[in-house]
C-alpha cells in the first residue's frame, strides 16, 4: 500500500512546507533538510536537520536532528531533539 495524499486533504509538499515554516519560526533554528517523513494515522512524523551553532569553517557547524509530530495539515503538536552532531561527523553504521 502506498501513500495517498487525498487521504489527508492536503498534499505532502504543502504539509511539509507548513511544518518546516512553523518549526523555524517557533525555535528560531534554520531547517537545513528533511531526513525522514512518515504518514501516521492522525498526521505526520518528520525529522528536521537544523543548524544549532554556526562555526568557521562550516564543516564544524553543530547540527541537530529534531523529531516533529504534526497533524494532518502540518500544524505542529510536539518536537524533541534526537541528537546533536558536527557537520563533518559521519553517521554510525
């Protein structure tokens, strides 16, 4: 079974854009990318990768991964930081 955007009343692009904008405004953290999206029964679970501390050189920036819960329209319900890491840090296998 695949995802059907008509199930939510909003398409995925609009929902993610709304969640990303709200998260950035509420936390004042620039969202750099989306690393995970999952459609759940009552909404969405999304992981945002954000810059928490900018450094020079950029390879030493401190980034964080946030798990965000949003309703079917992309309105935020909760978020939590899952991990912090330097930009040049390789992910563990």
